[in-house]
C-alpha cells in the first residue's frame, strides 16, 4: 500500500502565499503522475494541478500564473506553491498519486487525507 501525507495548509490573508507538501511512503514500486485536487464546501472535487514523472505540468485555468506544482522524485514528494491567494481558493486540498506497489500488476490512484486552506482577512 501507498500512503500520502500532506502538510502546509492553514489560514492566510488574500494575496498571501502557502506551500503544500505531500510525501508518499509505503510499498512503492513506481509513481507516475502526482497532483493536487481541491474540494470547496458544497462543491465537487476538482483538479488544481498535475505533474508527470518527467516533469510535464498542467493547471486549472483558475490557478494558472499563481500556483506552481513541482516534485522531487528521489523523495517521492510533490509540492504546490500557491501565490496571490484569493478567498475562492479556500478548500480542502488533496494530494493524489498514480502509483504501483511492488506486487501489483497495474497502477492505482492513492489519496491523502486532505489539508484545509482558508483564505480570509
């Protein structure tokens, strides 16, 4: 099994910055794509940003130019640098990894427990 542990959420004023981290651990054979999703109260979970194992990235239109996703493959860790935060960025942020355990035949999606990000004055 693969476990994902997020950190770095909290309360920040509009215009501020936060950096989220997500470390994968456990029985890992390989990790393909990793990403960040968010779910605001009363809304569906949505993709915020994703990154492949070779570093290709994609972003939701709402965060382009403000958020940066990166990863450290040696540490099985993905980061989300969030700048110029807005109240509408308030949500629970979830880490996702498309990973394969040593004895698994295929990749599966794994999720972290979520970390709250609140943007408010």
